[in-house]
C-alpha cells in the first residue's frame, strides 16, 4: 500500500485496516510455517505496511494532542 493511499484514509479506517492487516500477517506466518507460502517477501511487505499505517495514525494522534493543548492555552490567555 502506498503512503498517499494511507494518508487519504480516516483514522477510523486506518484502525480497521490495521486490524485486518495484522490478521493477514498471522495467516501469512502460519502459511510460512507450514511451507505453503511461496513468496516469503509478502511477510516483510505486510509488516512494513502495518508499520506505515501505525506511523501515520500516531502522527495524527500527536498532532491532535498538540492542537488541543494549543487551544487550551489560547483559551486561558
């Protein structure tokens, strides 16, 4: 999944997609252990996609927290 595709998703969509991809990763690991997975690079790609999604989600959460803090400081002043 490309970075621009991830950034276009809402936070709720990202959370759902992360759950789906983590379940998919478990299935890939299981297939790999059973020697049924022909293309083992799918494991690395799945992990990287999950990491990208979690990074974007964390960035959004931190940005929201900073925005809320700025709003509170502005209201007090």
